[in-house]
């Protein structure tokens, strides 16, 4: 995750520190929301998603340790604890309740940036949203079920055609070599070696085109990539 994309929640009961941190982090490219205590942080977290929480430990009412322990029951959002206490026992407590890192006050602003950057680098990038269906002109391909539909009509595919379309759909927009198709499909269902296997793939592609292309002689969706193999292009 790149830093300019990150939305941080800063929770600190000291208004001066809270505002200074907000200005500093915004200046360094972050989106920042501020909360004065655990109660306000909970309200914000109920309606917004954050990439990282910077949380002061020593707050009146519910402290940072308690809030971290509670949040870990339902959230995986990274948490960086800030505290005026730097004792080993407090650091251990912070990590035990679920914090990702711990920074004792006073600290250098650059160190805070480095800690935040290190945490964000460890956070897996969010998976791209995967559509349930792919559109091929007037046809609809159900990715999860591997089924091809024309309106409400289910179009029958052979086992090999299903496997072939599923493999190409998984790499849609990118060429897939004949060799990869042979390997993935068990040598294209033909069981032959070398050129014969590649020929078997070509035959299956031709049959599949008859079912999904408006004009199989001028393929629009299942395209040949010269010197490589085939590529599925969707609407």
C-alpha cells in the first residue's frame, strides 16, 4: 500500500499533540482523521475504514491497551501505540493486546513516519474486486460455476471446453501459451505429445469459438496471439 493512499486515525486526548500529528502527517501525504478519546474513535470506526490507527495509551476513561484489545476482536486494522511510558513491560503489554508496533514519547517525527511506513508495507494489498460474471457479447460466463449462459438459457460445454474457458478467463486480457494450456488441461484432453497436443488445443479452441463467437472466422473474444497462444477478451 502506498503512503498517499493511506487513511490514518489518530487517537490522543492531548489536543495540542493531536493537532500537531494531524498537520504533520497530512503534510507528508496521508489522509488523517482525529479522535480525542476511545469513545469518539469507536464512533468513527463504526462508519469509516482506516489503514492504520495511531493510538495514545494514556487516555482518561478507556485507555489505549483496553481499546486495542477490544478492537482486535473484530478488526485487523494495524495499530501503532504511542505512550509516555517506555518500560519493557508496557511494550510487551501493548504487543500482547494486539498492537503492531509501539513508540514511546517523546519521539522524532521522522521515526513516526518510518514506523508507519514499515507497518503499511507489511499490510497485504487489498484484493481487486472480482466480478461474478464475464460478458461475451450476448453471453454471460459465471466465473464461480464455470457456466455459460445466453439470457436464461444454459449453454452446454464439454468438460474440456469448460476447463479451457475457465483457464482463459482466469488470465483474461493476457495471452496464455499453448504449452500452458496443454499442461493445465492435461495435454488438451488428447494425451498426445508435442505438435499433436498443440493441434488438440487448436481444435478445442475452434469448437469453443463456435459457441461463443458471433463469427468464429473473425474471433472477437477468443483471440489468437501469434507466436504465443490464445487470449480471452471480454466486454
